């Protein structure tokens, strides 16, 4: 093969690769999900729901990472923790809440 044919082959491969990358990696607005934390009154006190496009994605009736089933003392505390869960989800982290998270948010005092 001549160098001209190699050059044409390389350029064609690069263009095809670029086209595939562009169409596969493109963001589609319909692929985005809107997450929202909503405090809810429960049998234990306060909890929260994480809503994904108006459907319950996570329902948490009591304080996670605390032994037993203790509800949050206020809707504000439940909302703070629910928003922390959303932060973790948007960072592609496991949405588990730890005692450290609760202490940082002022929900759990040591």
C-alpha cells in the first residue's frame, strides 16, 4: 500500500471514531433525572423520601447509622440528611449515611 492509501485509511478511521464518540457520549435531556428530598412524618418522628421524577426512589423512616428505629427530631434534620444522600448520589458515591455524616450535619451530637 502506498502512503497516500495509509493516510486516507487513518483519516477515515479517525472520522469514524469521532462520529461514534460524538453520538454515544452526547447528553440527552431525557436521560437526566431530577432528585429531590422531602421530609415526611413517620411513626418514629420524621423521615425523608428521595424522589426521582416524582416517584419514591428511597424511603427512610428513621435515622440511618443509628441503632434502633429512631426518627429525626425535626423535618429540618430529615431534610439535611436527605440532601446529603442526594449529594452522594450525584457524585456517584454509595448513598449510605454514616455517623460522621450525621455529626457533620449537626443531627447527631457526640
